[in-house]
C-alpha cells in the first residue's frame, strides 16, 4: 500500500514539474539568448561596458534606486507599522491606496508623477522654490521610482510587522518602555528581515522602472532608457550588451542579498 | 495595594461589567473564571494597555486614569510568556532595567541574582526558543520582577505547561509569595491553582464577579447555584423551603429533600450533594433506611476514571455518583440502562445559599 501511494504521489509531482517547469525553461532560454552571443563577442562587450554613457546610466540608475529605497525606508516603515497594528476599515482603505501603483499601467503612473512634480505641478512649484527641479533631472527619476515601488516596500514590511506579536510590545511597555522605545528595541529588530527583503524588492522594482521614469526624466538616462534608446537607434547588438551588463549586476546583487538575508536579522523560526 | 472600582470594558459583543475588587499589599489574588471570560482583557486594562469604558483603577492609593503602562509600577506575564525572541534569557530579564537606564553593574548584579533565585543561572545565555515551557515561565517571571513592580499580573501562568512541570512551577510561585512582598493578581480557570496559591479568590462568570472570598469560602460555600456549578459541586439543586414536622425540606422536581438545618418557610436555597456521598444499590422496593433518601434511577452513562467510576443517573432529578475503585473486581458497577437505587444520607446534603 505504502509503495503504491508513494509512486502515485511521485507521478503526480512529476506531472506538476512537467507543466510548471516550462516557466523555468522559459527564463533560462531567455537568459541564454542574451548571454551566449555576448560571451561569444567579449571585445565588443568590454567596449560597451567602458562606454561613458553606459557607465553613467548605470551609476544614475543605481544611485537613484538607492536614494528611492532610503526615502521608502524613512517614510514607509512608519506607515507599514501603523497599517500592521490597525484594524479599522480606515486602515484597509489606506492599504488600498498604497497598493494603487501596483494596479496602474506604468505610463499612467509616470504621467501622474509628471503632473505632480513638473515645474508647474502642485509639488513641482514649492520644490522649485527651494531649488529642486524634477523634469529631466535626477530627482525626477527618484520620484518616479519611489512612486512605483512604494507598495512593494510597505506591503512586505507590514506583513513582517504583523508577525511580531503585539503582546511583546505590551510586555515591554509594562517593563518601563515608552511606545517609541518598545518599537525601537522590540518590533524593529524583529522586523529586520522583512525590512531588508522589502527594500530589496523595492530596489529591484525601482532600478527596472522605465515607463514611469521617461515620462518625467528621459535625461539623465537610466539603464532602461538607454537600452530602449540604443535598441531603436543603434541596433540590437549594442542594446543587448547593455542588457547583459545589467543582468550580471542584478544577479550579483540578488545573490548577495540572499546571502546577507540568511545571516542577518532574527528569524521567527529560529530556535 | 490595588483596587478596581466598578470597572466596565466592552470587547466586541462581550462585556465585563461592574468589576470591583481590592487586593492588599502582598496579597495573592486569583481571579477564577472559565476560558473566554475576558480575564486577559481585564489584566490589560489594569496594566493600562487598554482603556476601560467606566470605572477606576487605583494602585498604591494613586488613581491610574491617564497613567501610561510604563509608569504604573505593574508587570504583566502573559500565558505564552511573550519572551523577546531576539534576546537571551539574561537580556530579557535585563530589559526593564535597561530601558530605565540603570547602571550596567547594577543590571548585571540584579540579573545574576534573579537567575540564581529562579534556579536558571545555567540558562542565561540561551534564547527563548530553546527553552522549555517551565524554563520560559521562570525567565518571564524573573523579567517581570526585575523592576520591582508593586503589582504582578499573571495571565494563566500554568495553562500551557504539562502537569508535572506545572506542579513544579506552582512551587516556584509559592516560594515567590512567601519571600517577596509583591501583590499578585493571577487569572486562572484552574481550581487547583486557586487552592494552592490564592489568599483570596474572585469568581468571574458572565462578565461579572459573582463571589469573592478565601478559597475555602468559594469552594465550600458557594454563594449561588452558578458558582456552585462552576466550582464543580455535583448534584446542585435549588428549591423553596417547606417546613413539616419540625423539619425543613425543599422540593426539587418531585423529590423532597430534607435539609440538615432549619430554614424559614419560603426561603429559596441552593443545595448540593457531593457525588461521592451518593451510593448506587440494586433496586429494592421496600428500601427504608432511617435518615436516608432513596430514589429509583436509570443508569444513563458510566465513565471510568483512574481512581473511580462516574455514574450519571436519570431519575426524578438527574444525579451523579462517584464510585471509588476498590481494586481488582471493583464491586459491582451497574451497566448502562439498568435500574438502580440511588441513596444518600440527609446529613450529606450541603446548603450553599439561603438566609439562615
């Protein structure tokens, strides 16, 4: 009986693999069509990699992504906390608003960011007065990135904070901690993992953003803009080389993240 | 010293009403009630973590209205102990002193003392996830005592421990009670804990305190049928007293039961007959034993236990009898559905309430 049961479930799992594995094959195949021709022409790859406009685009992209994530951490962590601890209808309405950028086409998001931050926009005007311009400028890239990646960060951190029992904060309070101290010494350390993974998700979303970014800042070019620009003007070969460089960098960051997140921060299932 | 005055709390559709109690310095007060009676909520109200609708909490003669949890001089230990999982046992205990910015050497000394007092010095560097339930409980209580609270609130501290560990932890609490002057309010559903630890007990049923008294008062002389049933007294009946031939009796169902003392005619009294005072005998048509009452019943259910059989009987009133196991053979245990005769002596009838 045991054996038949075992083999039946193996057959079942195997058929699931057969179907689901197609997705894995698709990703690998796509990577191969990019990687193989690039590795075949290393000299061209190196010349593209050393091209100033490529280097600039990469620096701009990653710097803007970094700034966007910093802004999200400062603004998004408190928001995630109040959303995690609240239970009213009011809170779920806010959660829906936070998730709105997920549902929007990115060009729509880009247009919204543009209307808001353009020099005559409701936020563009006051920022212009203190000397910050968004149109075709670095801050514009950051603004678009923050806008589209907010739900990724806030949702991940909120989920994490929900898992930290409120009772731990209550105990901390009775032991003499203020609400803020309880948050800083108990909830925050226990949420390090979701904060890191939320930041990573948001960062990935941010550096990959294209549509929303070009609406407000075609220049300075981010990597996505540059790839599209080269694809339409210079040709397939050049855009593919930039894409390959981006693929390698993202892969390295992703692996580094996996390594760090396994070691860093307290995990709920640690015993 | 802690006093609750006419406290009311609403949680969803559930309501705690008019909770009034008073625990003196160093008193061990057990709030006894079934699970889901809102006991945890009441502790959170005392701690200031939750607002009451009405009423007042006074700790050491100070009104706690508007006083934050961190300034109340209380400590709360939850049923799951809620140890901080990212801190070691020693760091957990030190937490309260650290947030109060006590000097390091003082913290270290106090943590060592507490670890030693609770016999857990060897566990100081361990994380809560690797501690057993009993060990976690000790860490949690040591952590709560580290800041010298004037009131310690304990939420079902033994409920999640297995019985053997539980006995040991009750001993820890008894020592605690003897050696420290902290006032303890413990909520519990266990009669056993109330008996072993409490100076005084309050019974919380249906969102209200039904009776307050020493464990003996609560368990021997419950004030109402509800409390009598809750504290586990069997064969509880309520009836109106009629006096006949110089003897008080009540009528329950169609059964007249003689009372062991006299009561004025018309008084409503609640009585109980301990299950082990009810004998189960074969049916005997002319049974007549002076000073005893006999009822013919049908056996509805027999539940074997480790030391006894519990026999539920259907007659003019439902009765429960406990038959001790005597050893191999066990005398005669009646089978389900047989007709038997239940006999109890009139002197075994306990009267709980009624104006004497």
